């Protein structure tokens, strides 16, 4: 190396380290606060002290020595939170609380964070530029139980239970699961195939056990072996696993609210007491290599208690990449707003409103200068838009919104509002959706959406584009959605769930449909591969500008067809639909298009078989 080159290298090194010093990160080790891995002690008190130290510095690193850390309910570490789509049992039990933190990175160094009882592992509240990385979240005793099926008949089902992971007792002929300071009876069941870890074909919400559960009884044949007695009209298969749901969705795994620029990276969520990762009224989220999957090392079939990523009333840019989902009791990804009902027109500038779903109350729904859409609830058409002047909470269920300009005269009690300011652009790329209860992705946002290069094996519809102001009150008519370069495997649509009309289901809840005024707009589905064992690939209701072009549809014989829809593509009350350049391979059950309540001139297609139904 020449002297000149050596001198230049030295200067570069000095400049590099000089820059690092100017932007130095202050490191806080939890071990400095007495917390060591593997001791079994409650980690919460030490972490509270470590987080408080982090708050004193504009950029800090909260560092864990690799190992196992245990978190038990601490009566002093509770907070009242109203969490979207969550049972409003308050206060919530908190483990790690990052509140009013800025520029903080929590690095678990691939440690095991093990939780006990109904508790919220990580909460991010009113914070900015937060990164959570290299963390594994799990429970020793999960809040959902499983058992191996060893014998069945019309009058009894024998199950084998791992008593260490799923301790139980039988009281007065009833089966209860129990943990630390809790005991609960099963209220719902799912069946998973032992070898594939898929939800058993044809079960889903139809149930793998049918009958009145309240009349069933239980008896212990020997420790770890229980017989369920009753009159069963359907029984699960011997060798499969029975999932026994017994607790409420009362705490999220990771809860993020009223924050901005939050990144989760290299995080495994093996179990939760409710929704997996719940974000609400937060701007800019990045989820990279985050997995919500069962812990295979413990032979578990269920991961999160409910949804994987639940994104409610968020804004900015949501980026989800290289993530994986499996064994969930609800949808892997759900992005939506929250519609609220008008219950009183107080004057021309004020409306009294109500949260209509019991699991979505108490949130600060409106903020000054937010843009609001006024929705006629029967047609689901937006009458006009307004700007929020004030928001006054009356109760957890009701509030008053003041507007800068008069509200529309045509707006009546029973109509709805949606907050358009809190709606994000979403990119979902290179993710894997394995078998979970219900659908794969639910998207309800008016901003740009890209679903690209993902692999789906969801037991219901792989993608649902919904939106309503009458039932779930999950708002968000879409305006720009691209679904491209994805693989839909033959595990999609093997069971029926709500709104599952096809592998891709566009199904808003519109009580009075006007075919000339569609709800959704501009949905492009192209260059995807569908491995279809059944008829319906696409169902589109009340949408303008759906394009289904250049896709491959390959016939699979893996499963027996069961769906009541017998057409490949169905468009109902749609405008400007296009179907061109698609490739059919093998003995595809249907290569036709069904049109319902729409003129054939609203379809531009190179497929010859088009069936019209006016009613």
C-alpha cells in the first residue's frame, strides 16, 4: 500500500469515527439493573428502570444479554388502554412499556421473552423512531389449548393432553384449562391435520365438532387422557389435533398506539393473549422478517390467539416484507379504519356518534383538522367530506365531533362517518401465509396498496377486500390496489368463513346496491398463479375498474370441490371490468364469467363464455 493510499485511508477512518461520535447511541444494558437471563425472576421491575434511563437520551439502545427472561403480572404496572378489535377489559397488564420514548432501539439479542397469564408483552405509546428487534415472544402455558385426538365415536371423543403445557382439571363433569391465576372452559374448537399443520379441510367455521357444547361432559380416563361425552353430529379425525379456545382476546402481543416511525425486525411471535401485533392511530410502520407462527420446538399448532398484524386507523406508509404467518385463530393481516354511527344531529356543526362494535370503543377517533367522510349507510356512498374542529369523549362508546363547516343536510341519524386522514398506503411483499383460521389479507384503505410476490395457503379466501358501516364497522373503500406476482396454492379456500366467496373476494357490505355507483375502485389482479381445486377464483361485488389479466389458473386435484359458487370469475354490480390474457392449465373446472346485476357492455373480455344474471 502506498503512503498516499495509507494516509487517505487513515483520514477516512478518522472521519467515520468522528461522524459516529457526533451521532452516538447511548447503550443501556438491562443487566446493569440487576436483570440476568435464566433466573426465572420477574423481569418487569428491572426493565422499568432501564427504560426510564433510555428516556434521558435522544438515541438509546436497550440491550438484553441473550437468554430467557420471564414476565409475570405486576399489579403496579397496569394501564387503561382501549385497543381496537379487543375485549375492553381494563386495566391492561403490561410487561414492557415504551411510552414517550424517542429514538429507542430494543434489541433482545434473540432472547426468549416468556410470559405468564393474560399480559401484554410490549406496548409502544406516544413514541417516535422506535425499533424492536431480535425478540422471541412465547408463553409456557398458552391461552389456547391443544390436544391430540386418539379415538372418536358418535357419543365420545378421546383426547390426549400435554399436561405441562396445557394443565387442566375436570370439575362437576366439565373440562377446564388452568394457568397462573386463571381457569377457563373451552368455548370453540378447530381441527388441525397432524402432518400438514393445515386446518382440516371442510371444517373451518362449520366446526369440527357439532352439537351443544354446554351439554357435553368430560371424564378423565387417566392422567393426560380425557373423554368428551355428548352427541356429536361431526367428529374430528383420529391423529389430528383439536384446538380448544378458552380465553378472551384481552391483550395484544405488541400494542402500538399514537406513535410514528416504528420498525419491527427479526421478531418471532409464537403466542399472544389476543391480537398479535396491533397498531392504531400510528404513522409509518415497517415490519421486516416478523413471524407469527406456532413454536414448532414445542409441537404447537396454534400461534396468535387472533389476527397476526391488525392495523387500525393508521396513516403514512405501512411496509410488510419477508413475514410469515401460521396457526392463527383469525386473519394474518387486517388493515382498516373504524366507521362510527351518527346517533344525533346536535346542530349544523356537531354530531353525536357511537362506536358500534363492542371490541372497538374508547379510542380518540377524531383529531383537529382530520378529514372525515360522511357516509349514507344503505348505499355506502360518501355524501361529502368535512374537517374536524373538535372531539369530545362522552363515554367509552359515545362522543361528539365538531366540524369546521356545516354537516350535510342529507346526513341522517343512522348514517356513518369514517376518518380518511387515518388511512395508510400499504405494501405487502415476499410474505408467506400458511394455514390460519379465516382469510389471509384483509384490506380496507383508500390509499395505494401493493400485494406482491407473496405465497398464500390460507384456509379461507387469500385476500378479502371488504368495508362496511353496518356490521363490523371496518371502513375503507379502496381506490388503488395492485395484486401481482403472487402464488395462491391449493390450500386456499379449503373451508368456508364469512365473506369467502372465492380465492380473492371483493365483498363490501352494501345494503342497497346501485350498480352505477360502485363502492370500490381500481383493483388490478395480474401475473399471479392460482392453483385452484374448486370453481371460484375471483368474486367482485360493487367495484369499478377490476382488471383480471395475464394470470395462470392451474387445476389442482388435491382437494374435493365444495363451494356453492360454480363459476371461475363472478362480477356483481360492477363497472368497467376487464378479463384478458389469462392462461388456463389442466382440467380447470370453469373458465367462464358470471355477471350479476350489470350490463355485459361493462365487461371487456377475451373469454367466450359469459353468463348474465339480472336478478
